[in-house]
C-alpha cells in the first residue's frame, strides 16, 4: 500500500477500519470507496459506506477527491437513493 494511504481493510479482509469520509478525501481512498460502491455484494458493508458518504455528501462535493464519491453516488445509486438525496441536499444549502 502506498505511503499515506488509509488502512481500508482489516487483516480479516472484510472489516472497514477507517471512516468513509476521511478515505473519500484521500487520492487512493476515494478509489477504494468507489469500488466498494460498485462491486461490493455484502449489503451491510455497502449500505454502511453509502450512509456515511450520503451524510457528508455536501462536504464531499466540495473536496478535491470527495467530489468523486458524491458523483459516484448519483451515477451509480438507485433511483430511490437519488430521489431521497435530492431534498436533503437542497435543504442543507439553505
């Protein structure tokens, strides 16, 4: 793993150690989060990652690497996710 990259997966291979938001703001970490959102077939992990990213979506959208996660949620999210996110984003801007 490159120096300075966040420790994403524990020794067991399935434990997400670092928080999603700090990883999303890292040049390598944001790629890991994107791949989890795309390819993870474990609903608990995927939903946890999505929930943490959605809670910080506005802050991530303003970050140089985090914006890729915000975009990823829109492009790869379900229709229900996009509809639920829209009112929250509009309310938080006011």
